[in-house]
């Protein structure tokens, strides 16, 4: 049982008397509310308790807060002086703690902030903020797990448990990039938004804006979710959606095996993107942006209640962009619109309809240059970073994608809640490229090329139905989750190319527009259709006892896939099943420290058969992780330190069984990653924000029969490093906003990113050097200069400020990509 209390920060000679009075009021409130509370199921310390019911009349705020703390069974700390002379309209009915506090404080300049398990602190908004923000803005203190966070520090997430849980209590690393951080750093993509997140690696950085290819914890490709639903990811990695970050409220990275909640997945983890959803608070924002290479972008974000009763609310996000990545031939255009509508017929029921449409046209500047002249020296000098190695009029990437679905929740009583979400996503894309494959050794400048075209689609339909029960068995609290989900994923891919007749290119003195083959000259190479279905049933119990939190989960999946080769009429069918689980233990101390330890597993189907025509078994991952999370009570900060060992088994490797011909594979390979990750985020006093991160990983191939011929000698891959896994990465960002004086409203920010050396290939022959990059930001709130300009702000962002030229990655000696050069963005925003 958790009693309510007041804590004060006054001189000892009279503060103790005021604290005693506040504690007495809280104790009386608890005594009054206790019979009603004891008659209902009690909440867990995870903050996801059953909805308590309140009957607090209008009147003085102090006694009302004391009664609320008792009924909600929370620790509510505040200086009683804050409540003196203030009144509340009261509170009736069933409410969550956060929403109830927000309603109780409506109309006051006070805000409640959640500091830990059932621990809340009352704060006074600055006078300027109180004048600018209407009463409903106080609801910003209520941070939903799937919604907006105030500032750069998120406190709650559903990614790690599928329930609304404080990040402090999740026994797994969860990194969150909030909307405010995305805007503060001027991120153009999810890759750029995660640039300061530890253990996250994007080969080539943001040089290739077609996809958000991200690798986690030792070179394992991350899968992408949107609002918890799986996005398409085709067998040829073509049918992928790229989500516009302006339409996102937050980006969450769940590290390590996560199959217990989401089914088939790689062991490194997943990325969950959370859409902007309808709000109860009116919000209106228009944004105009310009920048390097003639960038022109306009965006708007509108939301709020539709009717006076607040049953209906909406959100509309839209963006139009005409941009480029370089001064030569590059294009990056986008149209994006995302509507959403929420219906709340009662406090217990909500239904949100949401979707988006996006159309992209790009002429990407992603490289495919030779290592000689980029990674290595070339007698002709270095190939210019903005050298366009394609063919104008042919090279292009076009994608059209859309998604639609709903989020439904209904609370039957104080114990049971049912939720369901459905999402349908589809993309159609075409890529035309002129790719180099051979550098003439005679002159080291003539680049032989092939013309290619890829066409594909990707579609997913996912349904996830959950039942959540919150109850107690004696002194033990439970938040029990049971669910069933279904995933239907389909993708198609066609690839054709031609070599004969394609004109070579002088990389140092290019001439474009020579006669070349046409579309009809392309030779079909691949025409594949694949369908994958997955059904999973899962259960999880978040158990609380005092300060102890035990998370147990298990899941059983059945997956089947069919792949058709349209060129040969061949068909391969495969069925897999797997059990995965997670067990985690956390201890939450009163000072905000939360040490934890966890074990989790994953699986991912592997296509193909072995020498004896037996289908391959799923690859499996297992991880042991121990860590420490720290969120000091009353602070706007979060620190996460974790150490892990991650192992993937059933990895495909060459079959070296005596008597068998070469070319077959066996599942005897194994990889292992050991590492540590550290992340700290803090909204410091007087306008300072700090982000800092570091990661180390030792990712190696522990078992392999694969052999590479290097310098004429065979070398086994066993013992070699995983590629896309830099051993060291570090980043830090510091921002300051002037709080008073003639420069009030001026914001300054600077960041530095270190990306350690990496291998570009499995044979460890292409060493990608380390690089250090600097970013910067400058902003000004024009309303501080003139009152009539209130809501108008100007921001200037620069990435790779010193325009460092560096190689982002090399997949082969003929496929190297430069990292992105300096990019400057200027954004004018008006919010009202």
C-alpha cells in the first residue's frame, strides 16, 4: 500500500510545520478514500493500475489533491503553498492518474509530472508559460505511451511491453527520440533522427534517402513497425516503406530479441514509429523550409476537438517538398498527407481511424563508386563526392505508398480492458539505375556500367487483439496481457538489366547523354512473388511486489511462406513454428535508480533447403542483458546503461560435409555480439538540454564454414568481425535557450558524432575509416522580440557543419558510397 505525502523545500525553521500540515491533509484524504479504494482491484506499481473512481467536489485545491492522492494510491509531492488560494472544478468518474490530475489542475498554472512508479511532483509553470498556455495545455503533463512527450525526455513507452509502462520499469533497453528532439536537430529522416542514439548504425548515413536501413547491436538489421504494426519488408529488401518524420510523434528503438511480443524478428531489435494522433488540445502549426540545393518545403500540423463535448477530435498532417541532395542531377521530392480521427463516446472507449498517403520521386545520390578513388587512392586523384555516376533521364526512384487502419480500446470494468489494432500498408516502387561494375585497370578512370530496372510491391495486413487485466493477489500486483496477432505480408519483385551497349563513364570528366539501350533491351533476371503469413498467441505478466517488478512473457508462432519464381514457374513452400520468451527482473529504488536483468529470445524464418532437401529451420537469437536506469525524482532526465551478450544460431554457412558437392548450405553458423550502451538525456535548468551516448560492441562470427580467397590464399570467416557493426560510436548534443535579457528567445545547439571504423564486407577486406562529424542549430522565438509575432519562430540547422568528405560504406570494391556532405536548413514556423 502506497500512502500519499507532501514534500516541501522551505527553510527548516518553518518548512517542517507546512510539510506536516500537508502530510496530515494527505493522510486524511487517504483515510476518507480508503474504503472505496480497498473495494476495488488495486493498481500495480508500473503505473498501469485499474482506473480508480473519484468523487471530488469543487472547492479548494489542496484538500482536493490530498483526496486524489489517497484515492489513486500515489505519492504526490508538492509544496502546500502552491495550492493556497487556488480552487478546482472537482473530479468525478473513472480516470487514469495522469488524466485525472490534469483535469483537477485545469485552470491553474500548475503541472503534475510523473517521476517514477506512482510518484508525482507538482510544479509551477513559469509565468510566461502560464500566460501563453491555456488550461487544457496542462494535459501535456499526461504523457501517454503512444503519444507526445514534453521535451527531449520520454518517460513512458508501449514498445517494450505493449502496455503503458514507465521506461524505468521495462527490463530491456528502450531509446526514444521525441518530436521535440526531431525538430530541434532538424532531422530529415528516421536515420537522421536516430543519429545520436547508441548502438544504432546506418551504413552511409543519410546519403541514401530512399530507405531507412538501420542495424542494431552488432550488425543485425532492424525491422520497422508503425504504431506497433509491422511494415513491409520484402525478400529482396525492395518493398519497403519510408515514413516521413514530420508525421511522427516519437521514434522508439527496442534493443535485443523482441519476438515474444512481435513474432519473427532479427535478434538486434526493432524500431517502432508512433504517428501523430488526434489531440484534445487545439494545435495549429504551419512550417516553411528552405535550404541547400534549392530546397523548398511547406508543412502543416492541425489538430484538436471537433465538438464541444470532446467526443470527436482530429489530426491532419501534410507536407510538400521539392528538394535535392546535390547541385548535379539529384532530386528529392515528396507529397505526404496523414489524417486521423478519434471518437470517444465515453471515458472507457475510444476508436481512432488513421492513415497516410505518400508519393516520392528521387534521383538519389547514393554512390556505387569504386573503392579506388574513394576508399583507396587513385592516380587520377579523388573522385568528387557529388559525382553523378548514373545517367540523367534514366536514373530515378519512384515510390507510392499508403496505409490505413484503426486503434480501438474499451475498458469493461476496473480490471479488464480490450484493445485491437488493425493496419493495412502498401507500397509500389520502381528504381532505374546505371550501376558501375568494373573500373578499367589501364587508366583507372573509365567506369563500365550496366543499366537496370527494379519494380516491386510490398503489402502487409496486421491485426493484433489484446486483453489486459489489472488486479492484485494479496500484496502482489499484476498487469496481465494476453493476445493474438496475425500478419499477412506479400511482396513482388522484378529485376532486369543489360550490359551490352551501355556507354562507360569517365569518372573524372563525365560525358552524359550518349546512345544507350532502351527499356525493351533489358533482360529479365528475377520475377518473384512471395507471401508470408504469421499467427502468434502470446501472454505476459508484469508482476509487482513492493519495489520489485518481474516481467514474464511467452509466445508461440506459426509462420508459413510461399515463394514463386515467375520465370521458371518454380514454387517453394515452407512452414515454421517457434516458442520465444522473456524474463526480466527490475528493482526500483526511491532515489530513481532501477537495476535490471533480463533474458529474451527471438526467431526468424530462413528460406531454402539443405543438401538433403530439408527446409532450413528458423535462425534463433538469445540475449542476456543487465543494466541500470536512472531517473531522479522530480528531474527531467533519464540515463540508461546496459551490457549484453547476444547470440544468433542456425546461421547459414557452407556445407563442407565430405562427399557433397560445393554450393550447398548448412545451418551450422553462429554469430555473437557483446557490448555496452550508455545514453543520457536531460532537460536541465535555465534552458539547457543535453543528449549524450556511447556504445561499444564486439561482434564476431563464432562458427562458419565459409571460406574467402584473399590475396590468393583461402581464409575462413570464423573469428572475423561482423560488418555494419562499428566497435565504438559516441555522440553528444548540447542546446541552450536564453531565458531573459535582450537575447531572450535565442536558442543555440551543437552536436558531435563519432562513428568508429567498420568493415564493409563479410570477408573483412574493406575497412571503412572512422569519422567525426559536427552538427549545429540556431533558433529564435520572434514573439520574444515583438508581442504581435507570438507563435512565430525561425530555426537554422546544419548537419556535417565542416563539410567533411568521408566514405560511408563499401559493400564491394565496386560499390562504395560517400557520406552526406554539409546540409543547411532554414525553417520558419508559426504556431497558434
